[in-house]
C-alpha cells in the first residue's frame, strides 16, 4: 500500500511539474504560425483575404493576427518574442489588411466573420497603445461596424424559450459567441447596452442552459454536440475573462469535466454521442477556460501535445494564441486519459469506459429527428470501440437518412425504422449493458473487456410480437483506404474506391485489418465503401477517408403461438483482438 501511495504521489508531482509547460509550450507554436504568415506575405505582398483563404488550412485567416500580437505583448519567461518589433509589425500588417478588406465590403460576407472579429478585437485590446491614433481609429471603426451586425440577432432572441436551434434558428454556439463578442466590445468601447445584452445571454448559458452533465444541447437537451460544445464553452470562458463573473465558474468546471471524460486518448472528441459531426479534430478552442482548474490545466497540456509547428491551421493558431493570452498557471491533477482505467456515466443513457488500451463508449441517447435540418444527424449509432494501437476500430458516429449505418434497423409494415424507442444503460466494473428497444424486438449489448489484447461485444436479442419483415444489426468498421482486408476464407483485398460486397462464406470466421482481428458470427456480411452523410453539403461524403465498412448480421426473429416476448431469441457476438 505504501508503494502504491508513493507512486501516486510521484505521479501527482510529475503532473504538477508538467503544468509549468503551459503557457510556455504555446509560444513555439505561435512563433511557427507567425513565421508561416510572414513568409506568405513576403512572397505575395499584394495578397488579399480571398487568395489567402483558398487553402482550407488558411480559412479564418484573420485569426492569425492574435499570434504575433500575443507574442509581442505577453510578458512570460517562455516567450522569446516579447516586445519583438517584428511581431508588432506583422500584427499591424494583418490588421491593416482586415481593415482594407472591410472597407471594400469583402470582410463580413465571409462565413462566420464574427468569429474573426472576436480575435481581431482581442488583438486591438492588447495592442491599442502601439497602434497610433490613425490606425487605432481605423481598426476601431471596422470592429464596431462588424460587432453592430450581431446586435439585432442577439437582442431579438434573448427571451426565447431555449437557446436551441429549433427555437433560435441558429446553432447555440453561434448565439453564445455573438454574446461573448458583445460583452467584450461593450466593455472595450464603453457601450453599456451591448455589454448588458451580452451579459444577460451569457449568464443564462451558465445558469440555465447548461445541463448537469456539462454540455449545452444544440438541437435539444437530450444529448451533446461534442465538438461544438468547445465553442460554446469558449464563449463562456471569454465572458468570464472579461467580466470576472464568479457565478459562471461552476458551469466552466462542469464543461471541463465533460470534455475530459469524453475525449479519446488520441485527443479526438468522442463521436458516438455527437448529433452533428461524425468526425472532429483535436481542439484548440477554450484551453484557457479549462486552465481555471487543476485537472483542466493537465487537459489543456494533453491537447496541446497533439499540435505541431509543421502543421498548424490559421484557426488553431488563433485559438492557441487566445489560450496563451488568458492561461491560468498553477498545479495540475491527473485526467482520465492518464489513468489505466476509468469510467464515467452521464445522467442521460451514455457513458465511457477505459480499460488499459481499450476505450468503449456507449450511447442510448434518444432524440427527435430533425427531418428538415441537414445539420442534425439521427441518433442511430450506439457503440464505439477505440484501441491505443489501432485508433477507432468501430465507430458509433451518427448519420442521416442512412438506416444501413444504424446499429439496428427493422422493416415493419412496409416502413423502415432505425432509431430506438427506449433505452437503458447500466455500467459497473463487472460489465456494461446497453439495452435498446425497437418496435419488434429489443437488444441487450454486453461489453466485456477481457484483457489488454481482447474485448467482446455480445448482443442478446429478444423478439416482441409479430416479427418484422426484416431486421439487422450493423457495426460501422473504420477501414482504411489503401490498407488490406484479410478474411478467414483466404481473401486479401486492398481497399479502394471499388465496391466490395462479401457474403458470410467469403468472410469466414474472422477478418483482419491493420493490427486488429475480429471474430464474426457465421451469418455476417460486409460492404465497403459506404459514404456517410455530410451535414455541410447535405449529401454523402465524397472523400474515401470518411468512408466506412458496414458489417451486418440479419436478425432471425420468428413468432411463437401465444408468446409475445421471446427472451434471448438470438445472440450475436463479436470479439476484437489487438496483439
């Protein structure tokens, strides 16, 4: 016991020491980003926003202004560029470009330009004394013009029933960022009306809108939108920095805990609980908000470790600069990703468990379908399996109008149903059980993490009443284009754009892909590639990197005279191993 206590103490001391790496580790990233922008300007002196933003990594180019601004203005031992005139000159050049584009009417029409205005305003605030009278007035005028554009939208929604998109007609993260911008601009420029409006909305986000599980629902309160929750969190963190309002700190802590618990060991937000995005990158938004708390400092350090100087988008660059600007230094504490084992269950039927190299997330979240909104996915996925060597093996990412990618689907009375009507999640160290009910059956999923090398998913299906015309179970496999799929029957297929349909006799008892092997039921079938729904184009994905393989097993449900419920009518088992 004393040895274990000593090890725990050493780990805590190590993590406390690591906390000192931030904000220091931000500055080399900011330097690399600023140097990248400077080289672009030097090679193209007359470049404009449209040309700069042609590359996807250069979208939200105005964010870049905050990197040299923070490097110039932030006095910290880890910042080699403090009061370096070249950083000031670069920030001024970017700001002058933004002012010029605004005067030409080319700044605001760009998507989400208010996000750019927020970081431009941050740069204005810390560089104001170095701008000179003429430039200060020019920047101020442009910033005020753009902030004023969100006032009407923010004010007319302030008393709506919920700050969810079915009510406010936009995403809650947008409304939160408008309001944080109004608060900061109102405080900066002495506009009490703006500050009051922003404060009123942001306090409601903190005190009313957030769920006890630490997220802000986008479509409704039944479940999170994991990626965009970072944005809403950042808006509240900005409000907290500007106003020092102590009442919002509990909300920041709850959201910090939510993100810590539902982030994979590779820094990617858990996708199965997300109702808007199937995939998301490691997030640079809001680290400074996490840093209000010891475990949040460790979480910020964990996330920052995934960013490299060589590959840094303008969006990440600007948000990392904001993180460096507001970071709260202090000791840190371990986060779930540091532990060999952890589990967390929300008040809604969703939870996560890490056991050695395995992380499994289960979701029984039930939500209404947004049939007329392309951005909200159907909550049809229920299980994700991650391994530290293989990454995501099975994804429970949701889709839209694609029952073939749902965990379960049934055809009954000529209609196809692919969303559960009821669910229950039970989690314990002895094993986790996710129960999903449909019209003609229900399933109990039992998860067993047997060892560091093996885990098992066992579905016990109970029939109800008249059987469906047909029904099936499907798992979405994260197959990689260009890699080989090997089957027990002797097939070796290099996966590409060509469609692959393998019947049970062509699969055999197992398949192997990369470092993982999966034992299969005898009736399994596999189809590749299937392109999931892209909410931003309102159609299927077009890039092969986003395709998945659908591994399906037909349900064999048969009626029995005078028997309505048929317990454990079928059992379907998958065992995944990584040596």
